[in-house]
C-alpha cells in the first residue's frame, strides 16, 4: 500500500533560495501552459494536451528571457504540466471546476520523482542541492521502504513541509470482526452511530473564529504592498493552518477508531457541494468537513481490509421508522425527536437515521437491493402530463 509521510523541515538559506526559485519556475510554467491551452480553445477551438505543452517547455528554455528555467531541476516543471493535465481531465469529467492560475501568496509546491532526488542513509538529497534536507523526523519511515516521490510544499503561513511517498509493507489487513456500524453525519453531533452513540462536533473554526477575526482586522488596516501587510497576512494564514490541523487531527483519530473496531461501515453518499449552497448551513457544514471524514474512511478501509458501503443520498433515512418502516411526509430539521404515527415508537432523529442507513447498506451488500425511494405521487403526475396522448 502506498502511504505518504509528512514532515516539517527547516531549510538552510541556500536551500530555501533554491526551493523558492524552483517553485516560482514551476508556477510560471503551469500558468503559461494554462494560458496557452485556454487561448487555443477559445480563439481557435484547438485542444492542447500534455505532449504539446512539454514540447513548449523545451522551447521556453531556449528563449533568452526564460533562460532561468535551466537553473532548476526539470522534473518539477514536467510534473507541474502533468498536474495541469490531470486538472483538465477532472474538469472534462465533471469532477472539478476549470483550473485556476497559481498565485505566489498561496505558497507553492514542487514534486520530485526518483530521477530528481537521492535517498541515502535515511536522508533526502534533492536535485542541485548538496546538503540533505534538515527534516524533523517525528516518525520514522519503515526500514526497507524506498521513496518513490518527494513533494516539497511551502504553506501560505511560510512553513515548509516535505511529503515522502513510499510503498509501505507494514500496512496489513486487520483481523476480521463481525461488528457493523451505520453512520449519520450531522452538525451538532458530528456523527450518530447505529449503536446509539453520538460523537460531538469539535467545531474548530468556531473555537478560533474570534482570534481569526482579530488577525483579519489587523490585516485590513495595513497598507497594500507593505512589509507589515505581509506579516499580517502570514498571521492570518497561521490561524487558518491551526484550524485545519485541529480538524484533521480529530478526524484522523475518529476514522482510525471506526475502521479498527468495525468490519463494515455504512455511510450516505451526500452531495456536499450542493448542500453548502444553502447560506444558512454552509459554514457549519464546511466546519464539520463530512467529505474529509468519508475520504479518510475510504482509503483506511482499503488499507486494513474493511468494507465501506455508500448508500443512495435519496434514501429517506431520517423519515423512515426503524421499527415498522413507515415514512412520514415531512420532518423539518428543527425536529430532533419524533413519534411514529403508525406504531407509536419514539425516535431520536439521528440515531434512527443511523440504524436505517446500516440496514439499507447491509441490504445492498447482501442482495443488491435498491435503496432509492419510490416516486412520489406529484412526480408521477408530472411525468404523466408530459406523455403524448
């Protein structure tokens, strides 16, 4: 299994100068290629692929005003073009928006493949750099694992990180267990489980919102282009980084615990991008980071031999009675407890939804049953009106 180990490092003055130059060149090549591909399509309706942009990079290096591109390793430049190709592939497949131009104040990254670095005695030597990266080894890479890719990243807060991708042989499937669980994500409680438990939402953004507001006010008072404004911008970026770290740390611990304790995990396949368009709930949904939790559950289940089942987003998990199967007509979000009008069972909204999600997921996995609800009468009537006589 491939696994990336991420470390903080503190480059020397010479290394920082080289890395900043490399990231600047990578950003320039990426933006020039994106501009050319955009212009070719809108003006001449021509599609330009990775092969053409790679040839263009060779010609750019021969130009006098772009001669500085030869001062850095060519591998990160080529990798930048490959990332641009991936961005366009995702755009045409409908998985992402149109690629944006990279900006300097967002930091930057440079990806080095095997031909552009050396792994010697547990240290990393990048191309055109004689000294190893001074990495703070918070966790040792398993002995015998050889890095395949090394990515150096500069965050907007000015912090340096290195990500080392290895084929980790220590990742082995966990012993099988008979335990299954259904998860219903929420805002007040991050998740409710079919076992009747609720995990509170730590809400890291809400905790640091006051601190962020103070730093943003200080940034707004600084003159554009001044050194003080750059310092204030970094302070804002550090608060954002702190929020991200708190959120990811909690989600990693939660996802690992769920994967270790359960053989099968069932979740809903939610359209989160559409849900955040509701301006009343967008902030709370983004702070909960449901998509990140599901992403972590997905790859950790692959690592440890667990099963992750995603059921249809239209399955009425909250409206369905977990005891008799009756589906109520309406159930507003403000109602957290409700009583089934058919059998009289009192339900906690979230716990009942988690139990229904588990039942639906097991039905899908065992017999391939559909969990999409039947068409409503109004939808059927609309369809009948559209039929020709």
